[in-house]
């Protein structure tokens, strides 16, 4: 797989763990990062039309132009842009996945949590 995508916080502490996890688990060469401060809150609330459309447009480039077939949606400990509990953020990740799923067909969308030790934990919403 050449490209995969991540909807991730702009927080620099979560970039490398997510990139490394994606490359290891999907053998991708490149990870397209769509970043905002607290993007899962933005997507879960789905109220800021400009930001939601911007995230969608950037993901569309990754999926349609780069051929990404995997998108991860990331929440993390100690998020300044979304200072919510882990439980709240996991719920926001679930809601974000539902929204992103409505935008793209034939794309695998996975939730990730980056813990206080900056380790990636996959979430299972089955």
C-alpha cells in the first residue's frame, strides 16, 4: 500500500506514533495527515461547516488522488484542542467515523487512541 490517511490532532506529540503505527500495520510508504486542533470534536459536532468541508476535501485528495484505502481517526490524551475525557473522545471518534463513512465507499476507517505514554491503541467499535 502506497498511501494511507490519518485525521489527527495538530499536536506534534501524536504525529510520529500514528505515522509509525500506520506504516507498521499497513506497510504504507506514506501517511497523509489531515490535522486540526481536536479534529474529532469538530467532526463529531458537525457544526463548523467550513472546517468539516476542509477535512472532507483533504481526505478526498488522499483517497481519490493518492489511492488511500485506509483512514484512521485519532484522539489522544492531554489534547489542548479537545480537553475532554478519554471516554468522551472515544465517543467522538465513533461519531467521526460514522460521518467519514458517509463520504467514501470502499475505505476502511479505524479509530485510534494515543495514550499518555504516546502509544497507539486501536479501538474496536464492532
